[in-house]
C-alpha cells in the first residue's frame, strides 16, 4: 500500500533564497544583453519611484553633478535596483559610533 505524503508532492514548490539553474542562466543572458550605459558612474545618487498606473511601473531618478536629473523606466523592481547599482557609487563603509569610546 502506497501512501502519498503532502510533503513529498512534486507540485509543491519550496521557498529558497537561491536561484535555480534556469533562473541563473536567464539572469546571465539578461545581464549580457544590457545596453552600454557609458562604462562609468556618472551619477551621484539614485532613487526608485513606483508609478502603479504606468506601463513600466518602476522609475529610477538619478542625480548628477553637473546636469539635471534623469529618469529611466523599468518593468520590474529588480531591473531598476540593478540599474542604480551599476550607475551610482558604492556608499563608503561606516563603523558604528559605539566603537569610538574607551573600553570599560
């Protein structure tokens, strides 16, 4: 007699923080197909704005040193965040002020 356990059901998908091989391949293909965005970080900062009624609901607004703000629209938040990471400098690492005092 065979007993089918709900835990071993192949239709049940478990959450995992890791990408599957198919997702990794798709992400790599998307990364390789990005347009050339200038090859340097011309922006000083970026922020993400959501416009739920727009065709591309996620908008990145970049600040620049010597010119006006620029806006770029994206279909997903993941694409928008990746664009910000590629086009803005990494913030400097900072230690907590808790370490700036004498030991007891």
